[in-house]
C-alpha cells in the first residue's frame, strides 16, 4: 500500500508541474518592461505572438522589431535567450506579469539587472505627458563627456511627432541603433534594449537649441552629454580613419573557417574577384545590421565575381564557443559567404591579426579589395537602418563603389 501511495503522489506532483508549466506562458499581446540599472529605470516594449506551435517575442525599438524565438518554460519560470548575444532574461511569470533579471555574460564575468514586465502596456516613458516646449527634429552636434574630462564627438539625429521621439547617435565607430522615447515638457527620454544593448538617455531642453543630460549603459557605464542643434553637424569621413601602413597596398591572412579548415585570402577561389572583408563579432549589434545588408547583397549578386569574407573576433577565445555563436548568426541571417574565426574582440589584438592596418577602431570595419588583390578602401563602423538617410547614403555609395571595381579588368593569371 505504501508503494502505491508513493506512486500516486509522484504522479500528482508531475501532473502539477505540467499544469503550472502549461498555465503560465507569457500571454500574447503588447508588453512594457523596465530594467533597473544604476538607480534608473530603463523602459522597453515587446510583443508576444505565436509562430506555429511555439512563441516568438519581438523587441520593439522605434521601427525595429527584433525577433526572439528561443523561449523555454520550467514550471512557473521562463528563460528568454537573446539571439546569438550571450544574454538572457530569466524570471517567473503569471502569464500577464514577468519578474526576474536580465543577465549579460562575458567570458570572465556576468552581471544581472532586475526586470519587471507587464502585459497590456504600450507606452514607453511616463504616462501623462506635458506639451513639448520644442520640436527636436533635426541634426545635433553632440559631446559625450567622461568623468575624467575626456570627450568624444557624435551627431544626434532626432525625429519628433508630438510627444513621440525616435532617433540615434552617429559616432566614428558606428551608430547607437534604434532609440525610442518621448519629449515630456522640457525633458528628453530615449532608450534601447535589443538584448545586447541596454541604453538610456535623458536630457533637459534648454532654450530650444541645446540639450544637457546623462547617458547610462548597462550596469556601470554612464557619461554626461550635451548637444547643440546644428543642421551641418558631421563626423570625419569613415573611409579615412583606418588605412594601410606605408609600404603596403594589400592585406593577407589565414584563419580557420567554422569547420576548422584554414582559409587564405590568396586561395584560388578569391582570385580575380572583388573581395569584401568584413571584420565583425557576433556580439556586435552594428555588425548584425551590416551582416543583414551584406547577406542580402551577396545573394542578389551571386552571378557576379564578388566574394565576401567575414573575419569574426569573438568574446570567447575558445574555438568551439566562437563557432557556436557564429553558427547562430549564420543561421539567423542566412549567410552564404565564408565566416572565419580570426581572434578575440579586443581591438588591439584584432589589429595584430592584420598588421598591415594602422589600427582597428571599430567593429565592423570593412575592407574593399579589387580584382588585382589591392586594398582600395577601408570603411570604419556602420550606419545601420536606424540612421535613416545615412543608411541610404551608405547603400548608394557601397553599390556605386562595388560597381566601379567590377567594371575594372581582372589581371591576367
């Protein structure tokens, strides 16, 4: 009898766990979340939808809808794995509320930030908003000011519709992707959460043409920032920042592909072709934007003598871990071009793998090589879709330059 009762108890326990698991998935609809970081609340929005028999979450930042489809339930708990970023959200859910933590991992450490999300909320910042004292739609000359007094330049691009505000910041190393928020009276509020980035910008509007505020990122980084409206604001030419050292007109390398086989730029498969070398990392959202563009471009121009080689510089130095991240990225963006594991994400270490370059300032950095194997241009950073006309300008210049290289005669072998 005791064995029979024990068996019944086990069955009831298992049924109970399945009941909890089935009764508490995240409900479909619009959600609003807040991450607590550095005594600030970073808000973001997401939607939960179904895709066949599974769920998909769309992280929403302005026009961006970033799909997250790896969601696992354990009892009344849920784990949401960010696509190819080494980050996740872990918490408990009642179906209409999620309480937990956002976890961001590095090879040697991790940090955790409290997170709460509620179903049915569609606003981002605040509830009742005051009438904006100014329209911020324009270009802004921006200074980010470190605690030690060092500063760096950026260009702010804002689009305001009533209280709603979207935009981004252009820097010499790339853009801040899609930012969304509002203007509340004399206050600017912008945020972004894409799994890898947790960005929060606040500022006070002064005399309609100046801004002064703070930028918070992740668990510890924050800087002051100021901005002045300037339709002529601009950054240095991204094609002039990284260049070949004196005496070089080409690069060379040999790195393993995802199967561990060595691949060289001098291999026959690249000879007589226009070659685009993309220095990237699976951890890098700007690289994600460029990869989406390059993957589509490569498929569209498959009949032309063009090759693309992605040199990956990963956070984890172990080949197996790097491969796992890159396999996810390859699948996500349906990449047909070669991906090689070139090193780690430290910029100085990356530069050492290509000693012909003066430096590596940013990921991505893109190297354009003609049919004769000569480097013709090196582009630092990437202006992604969140930059609007700047992205359109990049695409136009990219196509024009590649067409020019394609029109040139290939050297006789």
